[in-house]
């Protein structure tokens, strides 16, 4: 992509185009690279995003604002914005990075976006850089849920249950597979009050717990519950997905007695609508009044 085409995508025209060229130059390409601009752009980006969140979410406290900002400026978020701008087509990379696919690497694309913001700050001042940040992030903020962004599945599940005064889930490692250096953990997440019981798996115990919590949360949301602990139904499924760092958490069905045609043994106390003599057998003979024959004694011969 040409410099002019990129400037049109950015909505900003440089008075000094050499700053934009430097922002697009990776350190593998030469000594005049974008590392210093990236350092500057990182600070400008944080300040601009902070101001944007302060204006956009007037009722959110400092802790939640910090959590939102951290997720909006993290590498994955910057990488997604860089893809929208098609920055990979304008990168200046060394031969080694080109051969290894550096133009697709999230870290390189995210750093380049920060360098561009730093270059605009030097070329046109903070207001120009802030205008770019606002244009890039306003569509994102339109779809952001400030209550959930940046929270992991275990936290969301815990908050959901606490808000309804339901006991917290119980996580148990039920199996491990593979060699010591490449183990897969299977963790069960159980919410007895809601009769939810799912399995998650991952490359670490923590990843498996997160996968199981995600499935449990999806199960509760999709099927609903009542305060008395309504049966949730069939257990959720989740396929294992591969990521650049290996297998991330995935859930699987666990055989149970909840499927049609099977009666699940109840551990609850007998129902109030049953007569007492049908709830529990009389194990000892009555002692008040005339002696009554024990149900376990043989009848006398007739």
C-alpha cells in the first residue's frame, strides 16, 4: 500500500511524510526504525484512550476504567485495529522477518500502530493524535460491555452466582493426560444448586478451570435457572481450539444420569408430599403401649 493510500485510511496527512515511513520501518530493516516512535506512541495512546473512556463512561469508577483501558490498548486489540488499516501491506521489514511472516505477527503490527500514533503526535501535536485514536476506538466502544470486558470466565461466573446468592462453583481435577512437559488437564466445574456439571480441558490447571467456567456460564445463561435449583438439562459442549501457544481450554460432555431414560438418584430429603411411613422404613419396634410385632420377625405358625 502506498503512503498516500495509508494516509487516507488514517484520515491524516503528514506535513513530514518521513515520520510515517519511519513508523512503518521495523528494526530488522535498518537502524532508522520505529522503536522510539513506538515508545512515544504508547504513552500518547494511553492518554488518549483514558480521556475517551472518561468522557464515554461517566458513571464507571477508576478501577473499572483502568480495566477497560488495559484491554483496549493490549496487543491483541492493537493487532485487530492494524488489520483493519491493512498495515501489513505497508511495513518495511528485513529479509529474515519477511521470510518468517513478520508482516502477520501481532506484536509487529501492534507496535507499528503505536509508532504511527507517535509519529502523528510529533507531526501534528496531541490533538491530531487524539483525533486518530478517537476515530479508531469509537466503533469499538459502541459494542463494549464495561461490566464484562477484561474479566475472565471464572470471575464472570462467580459474580453471576454471587448476585443471585447461589453457592460458588467447585473445581476438581478429574484427569491428566500426556507427558510431564506437555500435559493436558481435565477439570470439572460443578454448581450443585443448579445441577450444573461440566468438564473443561487445557494445557494447565488454570486454563482448564477457565474452560470449564466458560461452559458452566454458557449453560446457565442458555437454559436459565430458578432460586430453587432447577435442573439445567444436557451439558454443554465445546471443541478444543489450537492457538499459537498450544491447546487452549476446551470442554467435553461428561456421562451422567441426566439423559433421557435414566433416573438420577436424588440426595435430597424426602418430599413433603409423601407420607412419613413411605419415606423411611420403621427400623425399630414401637415401645409405647402394647408391643407391636417387628416387621423383621417371622410370623407365628398358623
